[in-house]
């Protein structure tokens, strides 16, 4: 049975890099039954649609979603990000944001909790626009949400180098940090073969730059994970190489590059499609096409550098696959 995949090119360089990802998947021999969804800032500006509930319901019956990037400077911040990307993550309960980083000398994975924390949208304004205004933005942390993220990290570590680091800020965030830390200890007790470590997020920023080899699997909350994974991209060959899986194991899941829509380089051919291609490989893993996924990763990983325009890089990866 063909894999049913919804494709959302999105904004900026999103459609450019997704096209290369689909090209590479086709070259790998995996057939996808794709449906395109015209969503993102451009669509919103045209007819006001961000993401309606009927579309989300349709997606529940798919196997995967493949997304380029969303967000455009002509739309106020938050409308597309919250209304489309975060709505996808929350409504489809894609509770794991998995971001692998592979560079010479280090190879680690960040498991970012993907449905809670400061992203939950708790908070509001009082007296907005006045001299006395107040804004609050809460962080929502549930035992259920932290435990499933932590458990996923430990399960992953068992299949890797048996090491998990919790990253948080327990010395200041004494409520959410305490919940995360206790949950981490409880789950760790079930995995005696897995070694554990804890880093405050500020210290983790130093280690990412100076000693990333200390990490195998990192688990952290939504906002720390967002920030740390941009840094992870920067220290692992650049954000143009970093893929993401937004997972609900066993259900429709969403695959996208870590990078954004980069409106400054749209149409120039300068967007690196490798992050989108590697996100496509993670999608193939999810679809049970692990062998093709591995061939795509190897094709991206050959010693000869991938250079040229967006579509030239896509062509080169596809050609490597076809050459075997
Ligand atoms: C990411 C992005 C998103 C996030 C934005 C676009 C909402 O930065 O996937 O890392 O903050 O999660
Ligand atoms: Mn981010």
C-alpha cells in the first residue's frame, strides 16, 4: 500500500526545499501517495485561512506530513506559527520533537518535548497598551507530558550509547524544573543500563560548542529544546543540514527541517535542501522504509561535498541514489 503523505511546502524557501526532498525520495524508489496543502502566510494573506479543523481531521487519516517552513514577514508574528505549525503539533499530539545532529566527532540527538511548556499558550494581557500593562506567559508542564518525553529518550538511548542528559534550569525554575527532575529520576530507575547526566541549559550551551561529544541523547522542554537545537545545528555543519521529526509513535507524524522560511534568500537557489532531504529520510523511517532512509542518509553523507544551487544539490543526491 502506498504511503499517504500530506505535503505543505509553506512559505519562503519551504516549497523549494520540499521539492528536492520529494525528488530524492522518488529516486530512492519509495512511492508516496501525496496530497498538497496550500497553507502558510501567503494563503493567509490571500483568503484568511490558517488551518481549519476539517483539514486537521483529514490529516488524522494520513501516514505522515512533510512540511517545508512556515512564517512570513508580512504577517504579524504568531498567527502562522501558532495557528498552523503549533496547531499541527498540538492537535495531532506530536509529543516528541526529535532532532539528530551528526558532525565529525560527535553525533547526538535532542528530544524536545513538543506539546507543552512555554509554547502551551497560557497567559495574557492586562491593560494592554497602557503604562500599567502586564503580560504573563506561563509554562505548562504535566507529569504525563514530561514522562512520555523522558521515556522516549531512554528508549532511544538503549538503542544508542546508553546515555541520557536532562537539560533544564532547575536552579531557577524550581517548580517545572523539579517536576522534570523527579520524572527523570523515576524513569531512569527503570533503565539501570542507561547512564544519566543533568546540565543547566546555560551550561549546556557551552558544552554544545566546546564538548558536544559528551552527549548521546538529550531530553529537554519545549522552549529550551527550540533554542538548543538551533545551536545544535550551528555546531554541526549549519542549520541547513538539521532535520526534525515531530512524532506521535504509531500515528500520523510530521517531518520538517529545523530551519525557518528564510524569506531573505527565497528564489535565489541558495537554500540548502539537505535538512529537508534528511527530514524526508526520517519520514521514511516512520513509514517503515528504513532501508531507503539509510541510503538517503548515506548519499547526503558522502565525502564529496554537496555544492551548487538548491536544485543542483537535490539532483546530486538523487543521482548518487540512482548510481547506488
Ligand atoms: C522550530 C521553529 C518553531 C518553533 C517556530 C516556527 C514556531 O522555530 O520548529 O524550531 O519555535 O518550534
Ligand atoms: Mn526553532
